[in-house]
């Protein structure tokens, strides 16, 4: 391989890196967490663009610079255009979706965003929240993160506490969308009979009508029933 080719690849890589950093700053994206779906697609396109030009002898440095400039102009122009027309913005970048409203989980919103309770729990823990009883409102953002407004007094909110053993313990979902989580029960050293007794104490005849049930040894049971289907 010609030494000039090594030099050409090194120069293209350097220019591409500088160009991508400049473009990122111009678009105002300081963190990966700020990237929207459009930004993610744009980054994939840029990676293809840069990758295909770096190792091609027939594509000169000027071509790479030209491509980066054009793509930056297009991206900036599209963002400005979207800003002028909010309706287009909602389709291009999406809108935040209310997952929890006034302490009540919107399961339809969860399904729209392909979220299950395990993922919701992970997102809440990233906000230093370990129990749904602490959540008043939760917005699922367009970048995949979640924004949470806490309850003023979680103990006074809906749900039912059937046992208290003091101390602090990690809450766990024992029921998700009407299905008993056997793995969680095994970890807790409990069984389905215990779940049925717990629900009966709360006036619930069947676990299948429970959207979710959360248990902790320190705070007891917290649950939400499924919405009744209209006839």
C-alpha cells in the first residue's frame, strides 16, 4: 500500500473527527442523552458517509469536507424548519408521553412506547426512585429517558399496606399486567399462595385483574387494578 494512502486516511480521519465535533456543537447537542430519534438516524448516516469516504482512494479530502458541510447545513436547516412548524416537530422528533398521571400508571401509554414494568422500574431507579408509590407524574421523554415529579406524601396515596416490618427494603414487582412474577417470589422466599392471601386481604379476588403489585418488607403492598373494559 502506498504511503500516501496512509497519510490520506489519517488526514481524512482527523478532518472527519473535527467536522463531527463542530457539527455536534452547532446542533447544540452536549450529551448523548440529548439525542432524539432524528439525531440518532443522522449519526448513522454520518458514520456511513465518513466510513465510505475515508478508505476510498477516488474520494479526496475536499469531497469529505464538502459532504460534511452539506450534511450540517441540511441538518441545521431541517431543525430550523421543524421549529417553525410544531406539528411537523411532533412527527419528526416525537413528543413526551405521560406514563404516570396523578399516581396512576397509564398502561396504554406504556404499550405505545414498548415499555414493560421492568424497564419502567429501571428508568425510575435512574432517578433515584425505587417505588412507584413515590411517583405523582412521570413523562417518557423522546430520548428514552424519564422525568419524574414525586408525591408529596407517598404513604397517603392509593394502594394498600398489609404488612410493615420496619427498616428499609428494596421494592419488587410481584405482579405485572395480571401475571405473577415467579422469579421475584422465589427471590423473596414466597409462593403464589402468599400472593393470593395478600390480595384477599386487600379485597382482590383474582391476580389477573391487577395491573401491577409492588411489595417491600418495610412498606407492604402497593398496587393498581386494571381498567375495566367498557361494554
